[in-house]
């Protein structure tokens, strides 16, 4: 008999206080699970892979290049798109090198031989200077960079004062005329990887300046956690007061 | 306490005037202003430790149970806000975008679980340490010893990341190599913990919280104001920064604004920073969910976190201290993504080169041309965060060593003085082991810490959850659960070490993906709970006196 009396289980509470506490915990737990995991599942269900504009332009241009039917416009579009990807922060070093190879090669297809030779010399000089200089504000370094931009950017139809022009100056290879077969085959995959993103109405809606899903996860969910904790303490205090439940101090 | 805060504020004024014109450098040289701030803050910690020194074992283990709810909340936050929160969180978002938010959610959402399932009950159970609870609840000296061993292992795993953070910041401030930086930083935190014990630690934690949160917040106001975003609440204002990263910022959009290296405040459209589970980050939906879940249950199983609830006078205070603690923690977690967002734009030019992600908080402030002294204060805040957590971990580990292993298992007749000596020896031994592992620089700070969470989720969490809520869970069940959780942990860590050593083990890809070292508790914990339940049902029931205690003391 005594053995039976002293059995406790979360799911079979024996007192009113325990029952009320269990119900409160279950309610808060369900809210907690739905708020965290429910939202992420919804985000996953709604998200679809969406290519960036740069990829939409790159694919047909690269196909023409591969089939040997490309014109200047195709080289320019492919070059511009690759330059854009070199600005991605998550880009790995091997991928960056492959893109540099690709950009340099497209430029070589667009520039006359004499201009290409001049540009190549300056790219080599810039590469040497980067090893030598102690400050990125070094005058000779900056001049060389500007000179590269003035020669290369117009060929790819990139504005000289733009971010893409800055990236272009750094994204050129010493050997511009040749692209390795390995890099050639890697480039479409790299472009597709870095220019396709999971998007949905939840990611494209802007709320308080944020993409909504980001706001929800990074800001609102945390507010919610504090609120849930407060609610639990408040309701527990009320319940204990109602039931005259005194907690022991030791 | 007020005197100390005032002393701190006035002492900083001449320093701000002194070094305000230092040139900003990303790394590599000795930084005078930040070094002075760091030394000053560390000295302050040691002085406070001496002032509030532990007088006996009760003081040492549980701060005399005299800490208020808000004070305890601050201590919970300070204890919690480690190098992983201060430095590692922004690092993860900097490298993997939305994936990093799994850590933000995991490390805050777990407190809800901890509160509703455990906080009050743990306090009512009235034990000093996690191993004490396990030993008494499961009426087993073996389990007490195993619990103590697990506590020590988890504390070491957790503290490795902290020592890494301390080393990184000492390296940045002193301009020395990582190896001596870890040794110097580790020695300072060890000296402090040995001097003070937890009473000093708890008082210090309240001061540390103020330093941590102030140093973390100030640069955010400066960055948002400087780059023309809504600066009154940077935690909201950075939403526009995130959106700008997604859509791209052209040079003309923010003309005249540049980072400290002269690069324009501009970035190509980079939706991968904010879009969920972006293919380019290499992280998946499953990993996001598994990390969030593992970190949440790990939170509710970490010995040094659970131990915080013993220092409040009663169960109600334990509950409310969680609310305060979580609020104080969230202040930092709302802010960490701001650093990664600004860091992403400010370092987007390939000329900046590959930055150490774990130091991105400091680099962001530097690249944003924030006053070098404020950057120094930020670095000191990072050290404080690692410092406060490490102190708590060393106390939890040494308590397990001296109280649970030595006194309860090896020498029950030990005098309090001997106990204190053993606790200090344990602290020293742990610090040496932690330093040796931290020197290897195995992974990102937050990832190292996540391993400790998964370990706790697989081992201690199931024991506490079932121990509190089901009297049917018995000694045999507890052992079965521990073995199951232990096996999962062992498999995951073997594959982690194998990957680092270049071994190709059977089912390598499958195991490293589904039992990843940062999130293996997603399956380890449910399996351990299931094993505990099945074996408990098949074996002899829990003794009547334990069940009576549960009903009369813990649930009534």
C-alpha cells in the first residue's frame, strides 16, 4: 500500500498542484516546440531554390561560349557574372582561383593583343606589389590597380567607379590567355552554387528592415523565450498562492 | 559593489584620453591602450575575488546561498556568456549566415526547458552538485563517481573553447603567438579561481556581466551611427544591414564611407548571408534543427549551469533567476548578429584577406574605425566572458573532483581543509589539461563548446529529466541510459578525431553527417532516455525512501 502511494510520474500527477503544473508545462512546451521547429519546418516547405539575376544571364552566355558560338556580349556577361561571385565572402580559395582563371580568359577574348599584353604586365606587377607593400594605401599599388581597372573594366562593360571594378582588379590571373580544363569544368558548378538561394514569401517580406524569417529567428524568438519564462513563473506563483503551496527554505 | 563600479568608470576616463589617436591595426603588434584596460579589468577581478573570498566549503561550492534573484540572474548570464557567446556566435554567422542562428536559438531556447522542467525541482532537491544529485537519486556510489567524471569531462570540453577565446584575445592585445597567449591567459584565470572560489566568482560575475554587456553594446551604437543606420536600437537597426547584404550595397549608396583599410562600404548582392540553409554554406536544414535541439537539451544538462540554482535561497528564486538570467543573456544574443552583419560588409573586399572568424567581433570594430580604446574594451569584454565561464567551469569540475569523488567516494572522513586543498588541486589539474587541448586549436570556439552541450544532453540531461519526473527510473535504468548516451558520444568523437587525423572510418560520411560532433545529442538523448525507461521497467523498483523524498521534498 505504502509502495503504491509513493510513486510519481509527470504524466500521472497525484495532487492538484502537480496536475496544474503538468498542464502548464505541456501548454508551454507545445508553444515552444511550434514556435521554434514549426516555423523552421514551414520555412523549409515554402522555400524554393531561386537563381540570382547574374546566374540567369550567365547560363546561356556560358553555353554559347562552350559551344563556340559566343560573341563579345556573351563573354562580357559571363565575365561580369564571375566578377560578381568573386565578391562573395563564403567563396573558397580554390573556387576563387578558378573564377580568376575564367575572368582573365574572358577578358583575353575581348581585348586586342597589344592591350592584353599591357594589362598582363600590370596584373603581374600588382601581384608582386601585394607581396611587398605594408599598407594597402601604398601609392604605387593604388596606381597600378587603377590602371588595371581603366583597361579591363571597359572591356567587360563595368563602370570604373563601381565595386565590380574593384573586384575585377583583384580577380585577374597572371596567365590570362589560357584557362585550365579543370577550371573550365568547375566554373558552372561554382556559379550555380553561389548564385542560387532558398527563398520564399517569408524571406522576401521585409519587416522592420529585416527579411522577415531572419527577424523572427534572431529577434522575435528570443523575446518569445523570455516571455514564456516569465509566464511560467507568474502562473506558478499564482497557482502556489491559490493552493497555499509553501516552498521550503533550507 | 557600487564603489567598485564607480572606481571602474573613473579609471577608464584617463585611458580613453590617452590612446584615442592610436592607429588602427588589425593584428600583429602590441596594443598599449587595450593592454592597460585588460590588465586593469583582470586586476579588478582578482581584487574582488580576494574581497569576497570563500571561507568554507559551503561558500566555495554554493556561494553561501545568499545571492538575490537579479544578482543570481546576472551571475547566470555572466556564467553563461562565454567566449562562445561573445566571440563564437558572430563567428558562426559570419561564416555560415542563417545557419549560425541555430546556435542563437539553441543557447537561449534551452533555458525555457531548464526552467519548466528542472530549475525549481533541482533547488528543492537541495544538493550541491550534479553528481550529488545523481548519486543520491540513483542510490549508487558508482553513478556518483561516473557523474563526477562526466562533470569533469564536460567542464574540460567546455573550457577548451574558453581558453581558445582567451588565447585569441591575449594574442590580439599583446601581439604574441597563440601558444604563449593561451598559457598566459590560462594562468591568470587559474590564479583567480584558486584565490576566490564560487563566492568570489558570483560577486565577480555580477561585475563581469556589466563589463561584458557594456563593452559589447557600445561599439554597436557607434557602428550603426557611423554607417547611417538606425542607431538608437542597433539590435533592430541592423535589420537594414542584413537586407543591404542580401540586395548588395553599391559604392554610390554609401558614398564617403569606408573601412579602416580604405575600402568602400559596399558589397555585391549576397543573399547567402541571410537565406536559410544556403547551398554555398554547406549547411543543411537537418543540421540546423539538430544543432538547435542538441544545444537546448544540453543547456538543461550542463553541470555548471545546473549548479547555479543551488546558490539561490529557495525554489521560487531559482525560477525567477532564470527569467532574469535569460533576459540578460538575450541582450547579448540580440546583439551578436549585428557584429557579423557589419563584419560581412566591412571585410567583403578580397584585399582584407581571410580573417580569423573567432575574432570577427574585434575585427569588425577595428574595420569600422571605432576608437582603439573602445576596441580594447571590447577585447577585454571577450576575455571577461571567457573568464567568468571558465571560473564557473573550474569550480564545477573541482567540486566534482573534491566533493563527489574524494569526499563522497574515496575519503568520507576528510576534513573541510583537506577538501579545499583537493578542490584546488583538481582546479590546477583541469587547467593544465584544458590548456594542453586548447593549444591544439581544433575547431571554432562555438563548435568546441557545442561538443560539451551534446555530451551533457546525452548523459546528464536524461538522468535529471527522468530522475525528477519519474520515480520509476532506477539505478539499472540510469546505468543503461548512461551507457547508451556514452556510446553515441564515443562514436561521434571518434569520427571527429578520425577526421582531424585523416582516418577514413567505416560509414564515414553517414556518421559524420548524422552524428556530427556539434549535434549528436539530437539522437543520443532520446536513445538514452528510452534505454533508461526500458531497463527501469524490467528491473527492481526504486527504493521507497527515494520515492518518498521525491514526493515530499521535490514535488510537494
